């Protein structure tokens, strides 16, 4: 069995670097990461939208890992695969 390895912190930082922010017609700031389905949030300010986006990304990654779903690939983030070696302790 193969396991995927990556740095959650690096992934999150890269996602936030790629994030785009725009104000909608009601004055709400919408934050999204292009090409990453489900990575969007909103807030009254850019700072609030960024904070909410951080929580959304972390939550989506954890859920994807729990359910075995793919994690959106981001430029600059490498996923490595290694053989899973299970050790038994008595």
C-alpha cells in the first residue's frame, strides 16, 4: 500500500498565496483558490475572508484524507508516495 506525504503547513501557505479576493455586489469579500474546488470563503474584509479561507482549506484537506478523496494539486506543492510499512509491536 502507498501513502501520500506532504506538508500541510506548506500546502496551506501556498494556497493562501494563490488566493484571489474580490468584493461582490453586496460588499462582501469573496476569497477563492483558483482550480481548487471547495476552497472558497467570504468575510466583511480581506482579513476576515482570508481567516475563513484558512479554516475551509484545513477542513477540506482533513475531510479528503479521512474519506480518501483527492487533494487539489497546487503549483509548488509536491506529493510524494511511499510504501507503507506496518510494524508490529508485542
